[in-house]
């Protein structure tokens, strides 16, 4: 199992950061591989919310929320992430000196048994880059109020502490 933690210091109050993070259908505004996201026919926040994301490469994943602490954190799981048996991600916000420390704690179990375990170091590098890109994307969105026009990978990396 691959476990990763990513953080970003966002120059905005926690409630402003939470509003952007908790708007789960707008994740495509700050995560490049996601083309669109929707919660069809169900809640769009809270435990039981389910988001379907259309990804680049004509792929689709569904994420289901298993925990939700309003204004603080949420956790979702997915069983259809490419190359993975199971993926779980917890996002949280914490106030630090009037700024927000945004944190993502991800766990991924890859398919393929031993072969999947051999791929973990490579997938860790790819996932780490994707996490840093996403953190930069949400930082830009929260701080400016508008999504970055271009690839978020071109944004400066977010500071990991406040």
C-alpha cells in the first residue's frame, strides 16, 4: 500500500479554503487530469455523496464520501482508480496564523500483487507530482478566486508549512 501526505499553505482564512475544497463538483478547476465532475442524483456534500469524475484519456472514476466534518475535513474512497484496487483520500484544513494549512492524506492499494508492489516507487513519484500540482491549483483558486488559466503544473509549488 502506498501512503502519501501532501500539504500546502494557503494565504486565506480556513472558511474560504473550505468553501472551495467542499465544492466537490468543481474539483476540475484545480486538478488538471479531471475534465469534469458531478454528483448526479444524490447529495453533493456530506457522508454518502458520490462524485463521478471524467478524466483525460477517456477514463471515469467514482468517489464516495465516507466521512465529513463540516469546515474541517472529509474522506472519500474509490474502487475504480486506474491500476488501483482501492484508493482513499482524506483532506483537511487547519488555521495557522490566519492562513490555512491544507492537507491531503492518500492511501492507494495497487492491482497486480507483487507486480503492483514493484510499481509502487514509480507510482509514488507520479502521485507526488500530481499532488503538488493539485495543491498549487487549489492555492491559486482560493487566493485569486479564479482557476489558473493553463496547466497547474506550471504554477509555483505551494509552501508545505505556514
